[in-house]
């Protein structure tokens, strides 16, 4: 597909593609027509370091070369700076398509998009002017969006933050969808929300605003992260917002003493998602919304042995092994939640992304796990799945004694 874009549409396309989950690599090269620039070419890659997605910026100049890595939460400023140089050529590769953007000397922007074989059609990005029925509409809650770095002072979503803006809105939509089921509207006290692996707290702050100011559900929000820098940044943002009932703690998930009614985990790395699920179950949270991130635990141990021998043609390919491990990990999580008394489903979270990380595990507590009773059919499925794969998933280890006892007692 070939077409011409205006400058804002171009910035939105670059920002949305680079920050999107399916992003692989972008090359910025050619003449620069923006801010003064010492680089001839800059290559941005999505890489994984210590189990977390990073963006690696490789700057190539006439006399020097520099490489810097940024976390998702940190990429906003360097990406803004990079697009500000105004390179004439930008080539982006995602899991779904190749995008080639050329800017002429007269400032005309031409874009060519070629879908990769096997990928489904990538939807057009939302126009930033369109008013939609979303929890955080553009042009409203300006102070919040501005302080989070998502919108400009005049209320327009920054092109490079469009993907984050959409992601938060989709998350809050899911929250709205199950909030009534969780019967949290008339507790007679503030609702407590725990955001596990909160990062720079985009979701934490947005949820605080959405519940307290929009839905008028008085809520206290606690953000937890192991990274001191993001916690410092989150505290600064909350202070600037002047929002009360917001707490941040630099701790590991699972070590926080909070009786949470709602637990969030948005892309908490690897087994941190399981730690968040266990925290929700332990505190008998009524609601859990978890979007898993990278999965490594089962990937290391599943084999085409025993009953799974028939899957040898699948598991011999690294990418298929990874995807199989992802699916099994999330199936174990959902099943464990059902066993512990949660009505659980797995839904597509960000429909507009081509990514294996767009699933949400949505769980509403319907029964006291402490009652010692659970559905024997779920337990039978769980045991059978373990037997088939010959594994003990991390979720079982972290749910510990109460879960293991329940499974054992029900299976007898
Ligand atoms: C990919 S970021 C997601 C941040 C945020 N939820 C978002 O989506 O914008 C994952 C965050 O989880 C944090 N994290 C990973 N493992 C953790 C653990 N065991 N306990 C607390 N935080 C953890 C990391 O420091 C990082 O900030």
C-alpha cells in the first residue's frame, strides 16, 4: 500500500510502530532536516535483556558510534529526539509488515507498507482527532495525560505515545467490563488496587484517575516495582498531579503487605506475572487483570517426550516451541485461578497489535478458595495437563501449600 501522509500522521506511524509490541527494527538514515544532528544513521532494535524488552539505539556518526539501551518506560525521550532530527528515510520492520517512509526536500511524506507473508492486515492507526467512547478520551484529563508525558500541553496525544495511550485505554475498558461483576461499587470503604510491576506508572495513575474521578469509585492505588528509578519517577508524577491515596513501593511483587481488592499486572516480566497472580489469590482480591509478558519458565523444560512425543515436529522449531510454551503457561495460570475460585477467561487485549503479548487473563473471584471445595473437573484437567507435559508450572510453586492441598484433596 502506498500513500502520502501529513507530518503528524508520519510521527504517529513511527511512534506507534516502534512502541508497538510487534516492533523489530527501524533504520533512520539520509539527509536530516530537523534538529542539528551528528549522526549519519541510527538503528533501533527491540531486544530482550534480563528477560525484559529493551530498545537498543545504535547511533552511527562520521567519527564515532554509540549504543544505548532503553526500557519501554524510558524510550519516549530518545525516540522523540530521534524523530526530531527529521531523517529523510525511515525503514521499519515489525512482525506484520515492512514500512518505508520517505520525506522529500519539500517536506512531502510518502509511505509504502508491505504486509509480511502470513501476517494479517494491520489496521489503520486511529485518527488523533476522533472522539471515542474510551475511558481516557483525548482532550480530557489533560493534566494527567500531560504529566504522564502522553499528551502535549494543548491536550494532543504525542505521536510517539499513541501506542501507550491506546494500551492504557484498552486496559481500563477491560476493567470497566468486569467491575460490576466484582461487586466493588458498594464496599462502604475505598477500593484498594495493587499494580504489580508498575514501571513508570502510566496505568497506575490512569486507573487512579479513572476510578476516583470518572467512575466515582473511591480508590486507593498502590504501585510496586523492583526498579528504584521508575518508582522515583512515579512518585514525582503523583506529586505533580497532587493525587492523594496513591502509594508507591520499591519492592518485589509478593512481598508487599496489601489487602488488594483488584490486582493489575501489565507486562510484568516472566514469572513476575505468576507472583502477581499469587498475590491476588492470597489477598483474596475480587479481580485480577493480568497481561503476561515474556515467558521463559516452561520454555526451558517442555520436551517432545512421552505423550507429547507427537508434537516433535512442532517443538523442534524454536519459535513454535516458544509459542507453545507461552500458551501452556497461560493455560496453567488460568486453570490454577479457576481452581482457586476465580471465574477466569483469557481475552485478546490490544486487538490492533500483532503480538504474542496481547493476551489478558481476566479473573473475577466467585468463591472462597479457603472453603476447601473446588471444581473437580478443573483439577482433573490440571493434573492431566501436567502429566502430558511432565512439568510443574511456576504458578503451582508460587501458589504453594493451599493450592497443592486443594488439588490433592479434590483429586482423591
Ligand atoms: C515491561 S515493564 C511494564 C511496566 C508497566 N506495567 C507498563 O506496562 O507500562 C515491567 C516492569 O516490571 C518490573 N518487575 C519485573 N519483575 C518484578 C518483580 N518480581 N517485582 C516487582 N517488579 C518487577 C520491572 O522493573 C518493570 O518496571
